[in-house]
C-alpha cells in the first residue's frame, strides 16, 4: 500500500503512526537532530521558556508525544512536576532509562504510555500542556485539541512545536521535495526502508499549518492564540491559553 493511502483515513493513520514510531524509537533522538540541523534542542528550550512563566515552580505539566522525554526533562529542570505521555511503549522505556541514567536532583518526570485522544486524567488538573511533534501525527486533530483543553486548568497554557506547512506554494513544494529526498535517504540508511521518514512530508501535506492550527485552537476554546516562526517559518511554536470562563 502506498504511504499516502496508508494515512488517508484516521484509522489507517493511527495504525501507521503506531507502527512507525515503534520502528524508529531507538533512532528517534538521532533523526530529530539530523532533520533539525542540530537545532532541535534549542527549539525545545525556547518552548519551555515560553511555558507559563507566570506560574511558580511546582506547577503541574503534561508533555504529550513526549518521545524520549526531552521537553519533559527541561520542564522538570525548571521546577515543574511533569508527566510525560506517549503512545509508543518503546519511547517511554527509553525516556525512563534516560531518567534513571541522569539521576536528576530535581523532580524526575513520570512517564506513561497513553493516547492523546483519550488522556487518562480528570478535567482541569494541569497548569501547562506541551507537545513536541505531536499534533501533526494524531489521527484526529480536533479531538486531540479537545483533550488538551479538557485536562488544562482554566487559564492554563498549551504549547506545541511542530513542522509547519508553508502557505507559499513554491516554498512548500521545494520544502516537501527536500524532506522527501532527505527522508528517503535516511530511511534507507538507518532502516533499509526509504518510506520510513517520507512519512514526514506526507503528514505535512495533510496538516493545516500554523494558521490552520491557530484557528482550530480558537474554535476549541483557547484564547490569546499565537504562533512563532522557527527556522524561517518551516517550523512553528503555537502558544494558547484556556479561556478562564470555559
């Protein structure tokens, strides 16, 4: 089955993404560095620096699509109590191994396997919800945003780092072609399958992009929505607040 067909429906995308991230988990840190030109950690640091500076240390944060825990660890080092959640069990195993190896003096994030579309938490418990490369990969973006909204306290903040879908057709074509070629080469070198990282440009084609995600956040009850360009607009950080009256 062609990649585009495999992710064309929510159920198909759910199955494909779960299998894909199980396959790439042990290479995940390497590939994020390579595809970000070594800028990935800087972007994540910027996201954490934006995370509700008005909330005192000790606040409760949820990091979705936590992967191997980079954002969760940064939040914890800033004094947050953190839960990291990912649908891929191997990612959580790697995050827990990192936590054990680091022997952090500060609170260690708690990591668990879970689905962004059905978060195992009651309503209005988190001060901040973050997501790194998460929203683009969910099979139902609106449902994921609704779940983020549900578990946030009134006035709580959501922050998301992800690839953008450039609005300029020429820039978009060049960008997606570059990701397809580069992803195919990396997939072949690291996994023996050129399609492994071609999923990234394929997922961007069906993604609403920075403006589209901002409109969805507003439509689902967030206010003060803004998006910050990263890497000349090829990446984006979204910041939004749950309406205090919602």
